[in-house]
C-alpha cells in the first residue's frame, strides 16, 4: 500500500506544480489587462450557444458565486460580456459574451498559442495523445462528489 500512496502523492505533486507553472507561463503572455480567470470565462462562453447564469459559471469553474461575480463585473466593465436580467425571474441574470469579448478571447489565444504549441512540440504529439485519456479520466473522477476517506465518519 505504501508504494500506491507514494505514487498518488507523486502524481498530485507533479500535477500541482505543472498547473502552477503552466498558469504562470500563460499569464505572462495574455494581453495586458486580461486575467487568466477572465480569459477562462470568455473561452467558456465563446464555446457555448446558450446564455449562462453566474451560478452556472461558478459551478462550472468550481469557484464561489462571489468570485464569479467579481470576474464577471470586471469583464462587463471591459465590455467583454453582457449581463442582463432574466425577464421571468428578476433575481437571476444571464451572461453572454460580447463581440468585444470574442475579439479579446481571439487576441489571447493568438498570444498564448506559440507558448502552448511550443511546449506541445517539445513533448511530442504521440506522448500527449498517450497521456490525454488519463488526464481526462482523472478530471472526470475529480468532478465527482467527495467521498469520505475509509475509516472516517
């Protein structure tokens, strides 16, 4: 069991460090004034055909509603999203990406593409294709609700 535990700890240590380093590298290349969280929301909205509520976005990104509201407020001030009331339920709002938001997303993708494609070239497409299913399975497992560790009540 010790070997399995060591392997799991090593896996997550590598994932955490890779995540931190990848974010730092991408952030350096994002257009001035665009935060990674903002780019992530724009990217998400650009890939959907339906309006989203702030609560749906918060759930999708696994952040609090307050954190999402803050990100959306910054995007709205920059003109990157439109936030409108739900005409059937005044307590709820809907978010859509604006044409300016689509342009900002495209600018960001152009800026970070050389960085991420350069890393992909160095690693090799065959190796990436090999590891992607494992990473997708890991993400899928992590999206499931937490189960209490065995032996704990």
